[in-house]
C-alpha cells in the first residue's frame, strides 16, 4: 500500500519554512539567528525545486540538480558568514547586529 502525498503538502511545508525564515531574518538581532533564517529560506527553495521537478517533469532530474547546486551554494555562504561572524566577535565581543556599526572606521 503506497500513500501518495500531493504537491500541496510539500508546498505548505515549504511556505511555512519560508515565512519562518523571513520572520526570523527581520526580527532577530543575533547574527547566528540571521544565518539560520537565511538557511531556512534556502532550504524552502530547494524543496520547491525538487517538488516541481517531480510533479512537472517526473522522468528528469533538473530540479534535483538545482537543489544540489543550492545546497553547495548554501554551504559556501555558511562558511563565509561564520568567518565574518567570528571576525566580528573578535573585534566587538558581541554578535548582535547593533554592534556591527562599531566596526566603521
């Protein structure tokens, strides 16, 4: 017995993830929380790539390859963002967005 999950279920999960990411990005002041929010938004788009590929072009893998590229870009973005956060912490001793203005020359 195979249970079929319709596209709307995936889209609801993706939409909730996207809105949680947007809400977190605009309401948090901690740089790590902002990074997690951006990652939520990127993962929501990866879910959309895979779902639309599965339902629109079931025999092809373009959506999955786009998702893999998205994951690779997210990993590179995370590495750069964590390096920046570590640098901010070394200079200011806090990782809040309000403290970044102290880095201006």
